[in-house]
C-alpha cells in the first residue's frame, strides 16, 4: 500500500496478510492502538509475550494490537 487509505472509519497505513488467513491493518496511533488484526476461526492468536505485538480482544475474531516497546528480536 503506497499511501494511507480509509477503510470505513479507520485510516489504514498498511496491511499484512498471513498464509493462515490472518490479517493485520496498521492504523497508527489514531485510537490509542497500533492496529487491528483478524484471526479466522481455528487460527491461534499469538500469546502475550510472544513476538513484538500484544493482542487484546476487540470484537469477535477481531483484535486490537499494540507494539511491545521493550521487545528485542
């Protein structure tokens, strides 16, 4: 995605899709979160402390995510 675009009420700065059907929409800090993620039924949500993002339930299969500030890859 070259330029940010509006998807509904969200200004999306980037989209990432996984092979398992999961999808992340990077929305910046416009709502106090870094993005929204969709995990289809049967796809495991990464547990807290695993990876650079922390996922919080939002609505059904949708989750909010925030980047973990002290994560070192």
